[in-house]
C-alpha cells in the first residue's frame, strides 16, 4: 500500500508518517522544504525519539519525498496512491486544495477507479470536511459526482505533543515525541475497505472524541501556556508544576468537561481521570514545549469552533459555570508576541476598533452578558 502525506514537519514525521510506515505502508512525504526532502531521499529513514517512562528511539523506513512545487511528480502520485493524509496546519489546507483537485481529475482521466481515502490530521474540528469543501471549489458537477463515488474524505481527531527539539547532527530528521498518541477516524466516511493502520482507531461518533480532545488537551494546553507566559516561565512542563497554575488549568478543563458530560453523557469519573492523564502529559519532564509555541495564533484560537469559544458556548447552552473559560478568552485577547503575526494583528485591531468590537469580530459571541464579563476582566 502507498500513501501520500502532505507535511514533512515534526508532526508529519513523528506522528502520522510514523504510524503509516509502522503499518508497512510506503510513505511519500510532500513538502516545500527542499533540504528536508533531500535528507529523506538520501537517508531513506529517520529516528523518532519517544520520551517518557520508557524512552527509546524507533527508526522509520520505507519512505521518500517530493517537493510540492514539482507538480508533475505530485499529480502522478495522487493518481496512483491508496491513501492521502495531511499534517500541514489548518491554514495550509486551502493552499493544497487546488493541487488535490487537479490530481483527482487526472486520476479519473487515467481510469483509476480504485477507492481513495483522504484524511486531514489537523488540530481542527472536521478538518477533512473543510478540505473537501475547498477541493470541490475546483471541480465541476461531473467531477464532484466522481469524487463522491470514489473518494472518501475521512474526518479525524489527532492527539500527540510534538514540540521542537534540538537538532541531532547525526540524524537531522530525528523528531522528539511523547509516548501518548491518539488518532481516531470516522469509520462511516471511508470508501472501499478501511486500511489496517497501527494506532488508528475507528468510531462512528467522532464528534464526541474531537470535542473531548479539543476541550481538554487543547483548552488546558493553551491556558497553561498563557498562565506560564504571565508568570515568566518558558516551558509548559515548568508551568504546570506550579500548584496555583495547575489548579486553574484543572478548573478550566472541569468547566469544559461539564459540557462534554452533558452533551455526550460521558461518565464523570472517567472524564476526571482523563483530565488527570492530560495534566500528567503536560508535566512530562522530557518535553521542552515553549509557552509561546503553544500560545501562538490567538486569532485562530479565539474562533467559534476552537478551544476557548466552543466550550464557552457549551456552558452557555447548558447553563454551566464558565468563569475560568472566560479568563482563558481574556488571556488570549491579551496575548502579545512580536514574532506572531496574529498576535500583532489582534493587538492592532483592539487599539483601532476597541475591545467590544474585537471580541465580537474574532469570537463571534453575541451574548452581551458574557461579552461584558470579558471586557470587565480584560480591563482589570
């Protein structure tokens, strides 16, 4: 089996690419970093350093790579592979959509009627459905019908912390990851037989898992980062061990967790244990995860379907406490980082248009009582 994977960065190599290769699938990475592409094609392997209670290095083989600017090579791959995955970041899905569309058209023109499945492995809600919408913009009605018949756009939830690590001169492709990983896919969206991939879990209720991860790992991670930045701490692992911060992070995840318990009938004690597991992952002493890396792109993280506003809307829906989630929104609005274009844009918008306008513009919130609380707390 052959897979095409967009994104040869740390997550692509350390998470999805590794799971595919571990399952005896030949992986062709697509990226714009020619240095990395050359390294992959020359070395034909790389190490994944897994850190935790059982630290080790595992070798990934059966790989090659192509540059995304080599359109002919890329389109030819799309016409022949059995699976396409991505780990490029939500903002890049729109950029790769026209190439995917062109490749699918060529696939059909070559009379390849074998089912193809596409899975976007991104930190967003139903990222593959978003990718599909963008791909369809470049297809006519007949082509769209062919895609609906033969191509599965499979939504997924992914979870693994893959922070930047120091370069290993002996293996420049080596990437460091935590032991924990979770890749859950919507089994109802596949076309043809579902590939047997080690570490890929199937569900027919994906949204519950997407929101569990988003409301717990992502919400807690972000709040930890903002509290750490306020406290002048560099890394997540050093932030979460501060008891006053740990208690605030846990309280935030309990607020978002109450929404999950109401919405999906989660077992409260099981979800409490899940929260504790997430906190333990943040405490991993081997992961140097910078608070600015986790806190970056506040505009994206303040959007309606992301880790602060989505659970906050759930607390409004179910009339649940939300004091700590509101504090999280305020910290996102206050996030300043001169190396982050979104942080700069957000600060400029607030200065030019006022806080009330900024809250409504970036969060989509309409509940005046909640907006008022956000403004009051921000000004304090």
